[in-house]
């Protein structure tokens, strides 16, 4: 089960760090924020998948490990719903 | 190969899965703890974008990048040590190197705090600070709280890793039977890394 060695994942993680740093010089505003958070999400996904064993975990374990993501989404969605709908009235 | 099966488990795999699930659920609570801080960061960014960008531009983003690289590398070493443990090999030197990188992170963070303190932008109690707007002050307050809370977690992780490195050296951690202990300590260490992966762009790279 050595589909991607930890070293390869590490190289990709460092490349993504370089990418997010480079992007911060070119992008700004909401696009910059979106790209920065997207890159951070990909990096975290790699860490969870390869270093935190989700690759080999059962479905139940994956739900336990990622359940907080759902709650974070609910938290952010309810707060940003306010900001995003202010102009509509 | 597998650990001795204890009550109430029927099989080694089930026992191992239960141990990991306990850790994942604990880490979920840590995620929620930090997500409250990220929510405040998002609120500041949406409501006070120019002030947040100005405050973020003052940050020493190369120190932050170097610290990200240190944590990513320490995570790699922990992952390698855990993988070796599961195959029955003790790798105390690999774990010790990961600890050194973690200490390096804390040292760099201390240097950075010191620089910010000298620049008058670190809102420690009793510090002389000057902010051009309340939003910038709030941003730096949040930065201090979030990074300090992260540093506390990192220190706990270092304690865990150090304990395991000593046990590996003394041979008091039977491998691969008790490798689940390494797995769970590794999970904690990686989550501390993941939190920093988000802290870095949110505080240092807002443009």
C-alpha cells in the first residue's frame, strides 16, 4: 500500500506552500482569499489522507475524522449568510 | 503482530479502530476550538478588508513561511517514524529530529514575537502599541491569541513526541504491538500542522 510515499507528499506540500506564497504577490481581495484557502484545504487534505491514515481507514473512521468539517461549514455558512444577503433587501 | 485484545473488543483491528476513532473525535473538538477563531478572522476580513490587509502586510511572512516548512517537514518525519513503528522498527532518531524542528518553530516564533513587540504591533498586556484603527488592533489581538494557542498545542505535541522518543530509546514501547500509541500521537502532531496550514495564509498573506 505504498501508492504515494510520505516523502512525495512532503514535496507536494512544500510546492503548495511556495504556490500560496507566490499567489499572495499576484492575487488580492476575494480571489486571493479563495485561492489561499483552497491551497490550504488541499494541503490539509493531503495531510489527512496520507499522514493521518484516512487513506487506509474505514468509512466510519473517515466520518469521525472529518465530521468537524461539517460543523465548521455550518458555522461559517450561517455567519456568512448574513453578509452575503445584506444587499438583497 | 497486533496488540493484545482487551475488553470489550473482539479483534485487534476493532480495538485499533476504536483507539483511532477516539483520537479523531478529540481532534474534531480541537478543530472546532480553532474554527471559532477562524470565524472571527473571516468576520474581520469581510467587514474590515482594507485594515486587515494593511495589518497583514506588516507581518513577517517569510518567518511564517519558514515555520510552515519546519512543521511540514516535522510531519513527514513523524509519519515516517509511525510507519516504521507499525512495521516493528523503532526510529527514535527520526522522532528526535521532528522534535528539534518543532523546537525550531517555537524559537522562530519567539524571535518573530520579539520583533513585533519592538515594532509596537504585538498587543501583549502592558505592551506599548500603536494601531491606526481599532480593526487593526483587533486583527493583531486575534493573531496573538490564535498563534499563542497554536504554540501551546505544539508544546503539548512536543511533550508527547519526547515521551515516545524516550520510550523507543529505552525499548519500553513494544513494536509493532503498541504502535497505536505512536499512531495517535502522530495524529495529534499532524492536526497541529493542519491548523498552522490555515493560520499562515489567514494572518500572513491577506492581500
